[in-house]
C-alpha cells in the first residue's frame, strides 16, 4: 500500500502536478509503534504526534483548496484534478495513520491489561 502511495506521490509531485500547491506543506506521518511492546509513555507521545499530524493534514488540505479557489493561480482543469488527488492521497494516509494508532492502542491495552 505504501509503495503504491509512493508511486502516486512521485507522479503527483511532478512540476505540472504541483502548479500552485508548492506553497502548501505536506506533513510527515508519525511512526506508530508496536502497541503490544510500547510503553504507556510511548503510546501517549504517539497520540500527540497523531493528533498533530491530523491537524497539519487538515491545514495542508485547506491550503490546497485555497490554491484551487484562488483565481490568480490560473490553474488548468488538469492542475485542479492533480491538486485534488494530493488531497485525496493525504486523506487516505491520515485515515491509515489513525487506524494504525487505534490498533496500536488496542494492542497496548490488551498486552498491559488496560
């Protein structure tokens, strides 16, 4: 799944696909630990990282939407499609990160009796 996302990202990050969106900073997804072996402190820390990532992803998506809506950008229809694909890819990753964190939290609780 990550390989497919990486391949799509390489295509979408081509100069033509980036028209106007280069001012938007895509956040990096946090690394989710193995919940069964992670400490409570690690789980709490990654929760904060996941929450920050989600906020930054929301900001990133809003930035791209603002670029699309900006008449000064003069984006072609294809540029707009490519920009929307960036949003969709980020949204998928955001959902994957949240699901991975929730799975790690469940594993942590099961392993630690919490």
